[in-house]
C-alpha cells in the first residue's frame, strides 16, 4: 500500500503506508530527533487524550488504530488548528515537527485526503459528530439550557453547476456551501452542525439539526430554549419544534411597514410598561394554514409617545417569562457572531469541493480541532483565551521553536521561549494525566508517553 505525500511545495512522491512502514518511519524520525517551528502542535495531544479523540477517529474510520486512516484524520485536525486550510502545495508543513505529531512520517497530499474522506458517508460523519458532542457534554463544555441556531454561508469554489446564493442585496449570487450551526449560548461552544448546497433551505435543514442536538444533549422536554433568527420563521419549523422536539423555540417575526401599522393599532392596555421607552405584550398566535398550532406572539415596543413607537415582534412556542426571553435569552444569540469571528479561520470561511462526504468530514475535523483548542485556551488564561484562532495558531502553535526526542518510553518535547503559563500544565505531563484518570500513553505514537520541557 502506498500513498502520495507532499514532501515539499514542489515534490510529491509515493510512500509506503502499511502499518509496519508507518511505525518504522515514525520511530526512525524520533530516533534521529526532530527540530522545527511546528512543535507547538504537540500541546494539543494532551487535550486529545483527555477528550478521547483517538477512539472517535478509529470508530469513524473503522480502523483498529494501526493503519493510516485515523492518522490522516489527525493531520487534517491539526491543519485546522494551525488555520492552514488552503492547498497543501501552498502550505508546506513537512520536516518541521508536524507530521510525527499525527503518527505519520510524512504529510499526505490533497488528493489522498479527498480519496480517504470520500469513502466515508455523511451518516458516518454525523455519527462522529454525535459521539464528539456527547463527550463534550460529559466534559462540561455545554450547559444545555439555551441554544442558538445560525445558518453560516461559505463561499464555494466548486466547478459544479449549482444554485447561487446572494449574501447581500448589493452583491451578485455566488456558489455557496450552506452550513447550519447549533450553539450553546452560555458556553459559546458549537453543539452540532449540518451542511448542504445553496439549494438546501433553513426549513429543510433545521429539523435534522435539532434532532442531532437533542441526541447529544438529551434534554428534558421544555427545559431548553432555542433562539433563532428571522430565517427560521417558518410554519414547518415551528410545527416541528412544537410537536416533535423537546426544545422550545423563539424567533423574530417580519418587521415590515404593514406589520408595524397593524401592531400600532393595538390598544395600549395590552402592553405592560417595563421602564422608560420599553413595554411588552404577549398575545396568542396561530397560522391560517394550521389553526390548531397554538403559539405565543411576544411584542417589544420601544418609544415614549405613539409617534415614536417601534415594534419588534417575536414568536415563541412556549409560555415562558417573555421579558426574560427578550432581555436575557435572545441577546445571547449574538455570541454566535463572536464565535465565527474567533474561529472561522479554522475552516469555516471558505469551501473548495462540494462533494458532501469530503466537505462534511473536513468541517467535522475542524469541529474536533476547536473542541481541543477550547480547553487549552482556558488552561492558559489571559491573554491566550481572547486570541482569535489565527492569532493563537501563529503565536503559539506555529510560534514556538523546539525539538522532539525520545528518552526510554517518553517523548520529550522541548519548547524554547514558551509562555510561562504552560509550565504548570505541561511539565511532568504523564503524572498530571494519571492524576486525572487519563492514560498518558499516546496510542497513535505507539504507546509512548509525552512530556514537555520549557527553556
């Protein structure tokens, strides 16, 4: 078995990829010692062990752990963590301490990655996402009481003929990969996502996304509120949430001139004055097409005099306290934008091929990368926990010079000029992992342990 590898920007050559050859190549590189500027990516290995990423990848690829497939997936995860998501011909990562962190003696080419990912179905990748979400829930990454939905559009550079999508009214329609995300609004972490071409609508994608989130979080009925934007104002979505979902839903209604005139005609007695310039009301609401679907219309009125009144209407499937929904729950939805500002460079800002097997797999690898970077940022604290992903990758994961060598059964990674905040978490790492109940042996590095030295 051979595979194409990207040795340098210009050199592509086949290399043996059977399990004995992989092990022999990795052990040879470790024996020779490694020096480079990408050894910072080895910091993520401890978070992989804590979260159980290797078992997820072996299950996803149906590989017992000795073969190429899960290691190739680790390569894509670490590329996402480094925010290196363009063509591998333009981003040479070989011979800098990167490939061995993946359990490989080489960097695999674009074509080889696509070939491997194309063989994995969307259903299998969704199962990987489900298992990842459950591990994150068990690790305390989600509170699960307030979720936010957001359709996120990625400009696609596929050559396929497909329906265009207009991102702004002033722009022409372009080829687009549509992603649909569900976030925990309190912890600001992604719970799950699904994808589709530009032709897939929000109404088509949302029921499947909510079903996946429900399988991950397993919430009691009526205990979790989902806040959405105006794109989710749809009879199909509201009926699904009301009748077939454990969640409650809050979304805005259209706010055009006709609606404003209609709401302005409502008697003042329906509104409760909350404070200067703010009043609220809750009214029953139903669709003409489905009158048995009983919903709640929540109105927010701003302005002190009738001439200044402006109304913002919402629709809710529950009878929750509507003031809390307006003032606390719905504003938390904007954390979604903060997430994309911080993490979109990991692979959520553009799309190449629109083969859904490949694209879903690559985006899910980025989801895993974000899942392991999040606790690392928390451990390091200020200022690292406020850095955008690209800045974090450039100044920490790609910004540390160091070397890698083996002492007995332990790989020692020496980092030069590393932030002092790393020392309490990474020096004597095997002992720290054992104290947490985590096996310190790295399975994709042939059960060698990992330790760090900071100089």
